[in-house]
C-alpha cells in the first residue's frame, strides 16, 4: 500500500522491548504544528480541488482505497444522523482493527500491494491472533511474512511494537486510539520503535478516519513538480506544509488519487522540458507543472 523509508540503524542481535521515550514523540508532535513555509502560497484550495477533480475524472476513485472511503462517508453520515431521519444508512465494509491496519502498513514497506497483502494473509493464517504473534519466535514470524520482503526488519518491528503495547496497555489492542486527538495519536504511535511519521499518518487517514495527508515518494515528487512546495523541500517539510495548506475535506481523496497517479504515470515528474512533456502523451497534471 504505502512505502515507508526504512530507518537506518545498525542491526542488533536482540531487539529492545522498551518503548521510545515519550518526550521525543511530544517534541515531534509540537514541531508538526508549524508550517515550514508559512509564506509559500501553494497549493490553494482551488488548486487542490482542481487537481482532485481532474485526477478523479481521469482515473476514477482507486478501488484499493474504496472501503476506507466508504467508512469515512459512513462516519460522517453517522455524525449527521441526528439532523435527519430519512437518510439511508450506507452499507460499508467492516472496519479492520487499528492493530491490523498498523501491521498491514508495516508489511507494505518497500514491496508491492500484492506481496504485502499476501504477507498479511500468511501471517494471519500461521498465527491467527496477535497473542499468537506475540508468543511466537522471530523465525516463525519471519517465515510467515517472507513473501513481503525485508522479513527480519519487519518481524522485529512488529515484535517490538506488540511487546511495547502489552507492557504499556496490558493487552494487544489499539482501539483506544479512536478516542484520542490527532496529536495524542501521533504521540502514542511514535513511542513504538520503527514506526515513523509516514506510517502514523497512514494509520490516521485509513484506519482512524482522521484528516491527515501522508507523503510517500510518489506524492512528494508530484508536489515538487507542480510547485506545491519549494524546490528545496524534503519529505518531512512537504508533509507539514501540505497538511496545513490542503483543506481537510479534500485530503483523503486527493491523497489516494495522487498516490495512484504517481504509481501509474511518470510523465509529470520526468526530467525533461515541460513543453515536450505536454506534446508526448496524456497526463491530467501536465497543465499544472511548475514553469522551468
């Protein structure tokens, strides 16, 4: 689903079970409140809506994210149910647990959607409950998720997260996050070693129906190509800036569409003359490219 850049660190023979100090997570959360480019005027609400509409007309809404969109619409509908007694109740797919969603996102790092889904299914088949996963040895977990790639790294991350969660909460469940604010959720999830800002943002957007805007490689490259961030921006600053600039009601659809478009089309980010790009093939974002 989403790729997360692996945190570079020296491998250790035994993974620590201790949670990361909360003060570091709090510091990151406080930093996240600030726009690194407060005077940079893009994207505007109008630009966001235009890009969303053009990508939606070009691709349709991506089916891989349809169930999450249905859940968001259902959540919004439930919030309005006291104002209307005639609206039909939408039929939606059952919500996956927050813990299931987090592990799925971990398994999606640096692999294809098909392989990450296969790895998650294999893990659940070999070890049906998270208690089973917690009790299993590393090799058993690695063997179950090997088809998704980076099995030792991902198994270590999952084991550490489960150990930390059990130590902190007394049970293997993350449903309590549904009752917290975005900043509180970021603080909680950032305590787990190996869980970076992009993974946290994906959990917020997909599993907790919060208004957040993860930035992966595809979205980062497109954002720079169409001038939504300064040329010197990195992924962290791009995440902070876009989350401040993009209207909340557009974040989910726009994120899913940009991610899907970035995987399917390289024309809008290919390094060549913009006029040449426009003359060679169809891409709905070519008219938005920043002038050289």
